């Protein structure tokens, strides 16, 4: 009788327990596309290949940096306008992308457009230096006029 009671109790407990398999990891990836072939691609600082990449890259959910420039840009840490300009140009070839769990995000890198963006950036910084020179000249004129 005791064995029948224990086995009945065991069966009732086992039947009441359910196993949920919803905690499994879902496929999360990045698909990278570029307008130019043979451009090196880096994801979070790691080289992943050259464009066109044949398949999506499996990543963990969260923020990722996709770049067409290596992570070690080789620019010395000294301060100066040319160093700052080079770092800004390298930023043009980077994209931060948020990948949610279970999604495949498309990242489109535009290598050809960087040339136009660099020219526009240089034009803006050059016009900024003329503006700065004009302001300094005006300030000097006001100072000498006041004396």
C-alpha cells in the first residue's frame, strides 16, 4: 500500500511539472553590404572579411560597431588640427548598430560616398579657419582702435 501511495504521489508531482523551452537563444545576426568590393570590414574591432560578405555574422544582442577602417587607426595621440581631421574622417567609415535578440540587422556601408563627405568636411573646416581669422582680425582692429 505504501508503494502504491508513493508511486501515485510521484506521478501526480511529475504530471504537474512542465518544462518550458522558451529560454533558448534566438538567432541574432548582422548582414553587411557595401557599394564597393574588396573593402575590409571590422565588427567591434575584429576583422571579419572583405566585401561582399557571403553570409550574415552571428552576434550577441546589443550595440555593435561596424567599420571599414581598422580599429588601430595608427594616428598618434598628439593634439593638432590634422590629427583631429583624420580621426573625424575615420569616424565617417563607422556605424553603430543596435541588434535586438532574434533580429537580423542590415548595415549598408557606403565606401564611395566617403570621398564626397571628406571633401565636404575639408571645405567646412577650411571655411571655419577663414571665419576664425576674420574674427581675430576684427578683435585686433577693435583693440587698436580703442587705444
